[in-house]
C-alpha cells in the first residue's frame, strides 16, 4: 500500500491528513512543533525526525503550509 507523508497539520492540513489516516493508509508525519502530532496518533501513523526522513519513508507527500518559504 502507498505510504503517505504529510507536512502541515494545521487547520486545513489536519483535516486532510485525518482522512488519509482514517482511510487506512500508512502515514508518516512531520511537524515543526512535535505537540502538533498528538491528535494524529494511530496504529498506521509514524512520526518523522525531519522532512528528509519523511521523504525517504514516503511514496507520496502532501504539503499544506502557508507560504513558499515554508515549502523551501
């Protein structure tokens, strides 16, 4: 099954990633603030140590952040 990486767990991204998790996809998450990961704890969810770690463990990556600099 496709492993989905996701960065951006805020107001919009949080809802998106919750649907991915609920659909049963193995999911890897990263957040600048580790406490942002708390609501997404599930058997199919892993936390990444860095964006590079997330990328190395994901087949597909979703990013939901505010600004171009956040993506860079």
